[in-house]
């Protein structure tokens, strides 16, 4: 099988929304026999409250289908996003996947590819950056996981409501990726950046000192089925139609 890498982001599978989960599962079925690797760059789940979440039917559907894809020969990689940052090695094991850290780097045909969720580029969204630092503090996950599931569920519902309210008050500039932050990432040695988070499909081209640079923003898979492929030495954007 020729190398074929697939990149998606922001699936946002939701508890109780089996239709959305089924669409993504159909997409995963379409990759069997063709994809050699799948990279999910954050927010596979609309929320992930940790221990106990994998029992929810919509989530279980996705986890089982990922395991099937892995069993068919594709390497499955999950990069936690800002809403499923509590994804752990045990969940990945159930999905036949591995967890990648944010800002994972690949080398493809001599080019360095930076994989990230993308919220780190939205530096003008100061509220999100502060909240993200709090959630990713080493002390938060164990303290949160120690709470009963119904408490975690209530806290997550509250955080989601507050986040949506605050997002509605933000300007478009705050929600977009900072050009300066993106340039810093390119300056760190990346030739290609693949990310998500903003839910907007975008391809940015530029020129570095010695080579061309490209950023692929994958958009929100649950809205438009957008995904990126790397095959025969080339990246290409596509849309899965349901």
C-alpha cells in the first residue's frame, strides 16, 4: 500500500448525537484499505470528561470504529484539543490509537510538518489563553478526575455555557490566528503547518528563506467533512459528503 496520510480536526462528536458519530464512522470506513495513517488534530469529542465518558453510545461508536481502522492497518494518532484535552493513554488503547502531544513534528519527503490543534495561534484571545493554561496545569487533571462523574458533567456544562457566551462577545480578530504567531512557528523550523480549532478552512502560502511555506487550517469536520491528505508527496484538501 502506498503511503497515504489523512488529517482531520474538530469532529466534535457529542453525547447523544449518534447521527454525527455515524457520519464520522462512515468516513472512517471509507479510509480502510487506503489510509496508512490518520491524524485527528484535536476536539475529536465535543467534550471529554475523562473516566466514564467512553461508555456514552456516540463516543463508543467512534472509539470502536477507530479501532477497526487501526486493525485494518492504519496508524491512528489522536492529538487532544481544547475540549478533549483529558484524552488519555487508556482511551487511546481502546481506540487502537496513540496520543500525540500538541506541536508534534513529522518529516515527510524532507519537509518538516508541524501538527497542532491551533488554539495556540489565537494569541489575541486572551481569555481563552488564560483558561487554557489553567486547564492544562499539571494539577488540574488529577484533581478533576477525582470528582464523581455527575460533578464533572455539571462543571463541564457550566464551562461550555460560559465559553459560548464569551465567544459570542469576541471580535473576529480575537478569534483568528495571529499571523505573527504563525510566523514564529515557521521560524522554529516548520515548512508546513497543519491545524484546526478556528473551524475555518484556510490555506496560507508564504516563502521562507530557503523554501515555500504552507499552513493548512482543516476547518470543522462536523460542519463540512473537510480533511487533508498527503499522498505521492503532495498535500490536498478534500470534503467527505454524507
